[in-house]
C-alpha cells in the first residue's frame, strides 16, 4: 500500500536533504500557498532565507523534464547576467534535488518584495518591469539557445476560431446562460475584425510565457524579481509584453500611461517597431481568449476570472486599439 505523505512529512524530508547537501540549519519555515499542487515554503536558516519548491509527483508528469531543466538552467544564466530573479542553488551541478522519500525539489534564494494586485502597479514599478523584460528577452535570444522553427503557439485560422466560438455560443444558449452570450458575441465580432495577417509578421523567440502579477515581486519604486520560469519555451516574446501590460496596467480600463512606461523601459533593452504593443495585445487575445471565455466563465475562481476580464476588454477594444495606444 502506497504511503500518503502529509505536507509536514514532505517538508521534514526536504529539510533533511537540504541540510545534507548544503550543511545549513533550518530555523523557521513558512508555507507559501500559491500555485497548483506544487508545494512551496520560505525557509529561514543561519545563512539567510531560501525557498523550497517541491514538484508534485502527479503534476510533474505534465512537464517535459528536459524542457523544465532547460528553463531552470536559463534562470541560472539570467541571474548570473544580472536579471532580477531568484538565485537557484545547485549541488554538484544538479538543479533538482531528490529527498530520501523521492521528492523532487529545487532550492532558491528567497527574494524580498510584494505581489501587487492586478492593475495596481505604479509608473516606476511597471517601467522597471519593462526594462527587466527587455533585458530578459535580449539575453534569452542572444544566440546561446539557438533558434527553433516551431513556436509553442500556432495561431488557428479565422474560420477555425469562428467555428470554436459558434460552438461555445450554442453551448451557453443551450444550458441557459444568456448573460454569457454578450461576452462570446464580443469575441466573435473581434475575431471577424482582426487583421489575422499581422500574426505572420510577428517575431518568434525564447520567452518566459507566464509573466503576470503572481509571478512578479515589487518594491515601492521598482521590480524586485521575476519568478517561476517553469513555462519558458520558444514562442513569441511579445506574449510576455502583452501579458505583463494587461496584468499590471488594466484596472477597470487600460492605463495608457502605465502601458507607455512599460514600453519605455522595454525599448531601452530591445528595439521595437511602431505598434509593437498593439500587435502584442492582439496576439495575446488571439491565443488566450479561448482559454478563459467559455460556458463555465461564471464559475471561475479569482485568477481565471481576472484573465477572462482581460480577454473581454481586449475583444471590446480590438477595433480601436491603435487609436487608443497610438504608436506604442
């Protein structure tokens, strides 16, 4: 019969392995309740603060181990080149540690900072995030990793996307959710109006792919750290730009001054063309809208509800995006 390990048992197991590997004594631990299935703890030692991230055995099956190892190795490289992100501790060049009970985990330096609520960053914080994002993209795409001809997101045709929305619309109508129909109709209209051809002109490259407020730490006047590189893959760097701007600058409406500050910081590290943010937002909407706008939208927990709000705003503002943002 398989042994069921409690969180306390897992933590005790990790602490023993941590002490064996690094010779550090744990003084205090605090559980961090963020993320899905993977367990995290802030660990205080006589040599400072660290973070344990345990990879849940069931969730780990959803990862490609080689891709995850590549992502974490890039976090190490980015940290070594001065990016604001956590330092990953290694033991004999191994990123993943394995406990006595077979738990796979990593150890990182604990980063100080606060997680902001969506849409509540100030102009100094989002400018600094833009600069750090540009630096991250510049380093990730400096040739070290090479190029890949297949980005993670393969945009579907307009016809395929309209067929999808038609199915969702009839599903909502069939189960008696008329209040959701207007949101879906906005997605249909935006899909009809979007210039699909612009997607062929976007530049592919290595990207973080999860750049939203839950994975960012700020101080009062800037960025403290970019967190959670697990989803890093070859895709469209512009998705990071759009995801960060939507997460940090959209409250009830998009704060264009905050969006402009992000792009000002970003353009200090990477060259951008006119309309870069406009096209980034359109790409993000085209990729994510089907994830969050569905017949179960009214049952979303807080993060999916927030993402759905962003997709609705993007759909409703698809046509006037260029006039709203100007040339950024």
